[in-house]
């Protein structure tokens, strides 16, 4: 196995997991992208050898293809790293590729009486079309047979009496007799001058 190759795979948590083997020791790292994963693997290697003078992380390269789940050395992975990075922080170790069987509670539906609507009305509520089913229900009933009205004689209404011709002429003559008399301004103002 080449000590300069960083192996990687996608964990069930969705993170990229990377590791390398150097002097029979495994150095792990994870990240949301492959670039972060490689940087974290190199950081782990550097931190492990920091006390002894450090180690160069130059020259390490990523493998050409991801490793299969069966070939990942899960038994050599630290428990904290496995819980956080591999399983996504669930706090429990799970068997990989074992589907969870979730039993759904059966919901018993009550038989509903089928409601028949007399007609439907629609309305718009924003961008939603709302349909209302309308049931006609009798609320009240009134008898509308016409009641016979007793015969009422019309009241005596005075009828206009025709005006005789001689009365008309008298009125017109009295209007014609009125003549206008000229009045001066001085007479009208009087003491107001």
C-alpha cells in the first residue's frame, strides 16, 4: 500500500471520509467536500507528529476512485470520529447497509356518510381556488295566498272647476291697468344723501 495516497469514500452521514496509512498508523479526516476532507487528513497527520518536530504534508495525493464500503477499515476508526463523521453524530453505532424497518400505525377510517350538495360555488383565495358545496335547507315557510281586499270607493276628489271667460278677462284687465310711474334716484335715497 502506498503511504502517499489518501483513500476516501462517502459516509452514510453524507460527509466525505478520508484516511491514509503511514508507518502502520491510520490518520482520519472528514469534510463536506473532498478538498476539505484531504485538508483535514493532512492536518491530522501534521498534528500527530507536531511534538516530534513535525512532518511535511506535501506530496500526498488523493486516490483516483472512492473506496467501497466493505474495504473501509471501520474497526480501526476512533469511536468519537466514527460517531461524528461516519454516522453523523447519532450517538449509536449502526450496521451499514441495514435498512430500518419502520412500522406505520394503521389508521382506521370511520365510514363517512356521503354528503350530496345541491350546487357548488367557487371563490379565489390568493392563488388558491376554493370550492364550497352548498346544501339547500328549508328555514321557514310562509303562506302567500292573496287575501281578498274589500271594494273601497274612491274618496270624493274635488274636480277643478273651469274658470269662466269673463273672470279671466277681469283679471287680465286689472293687470293691464297697473302702470309704472317714473321715480327719481333722489326720491328713492331720501335722507340718505
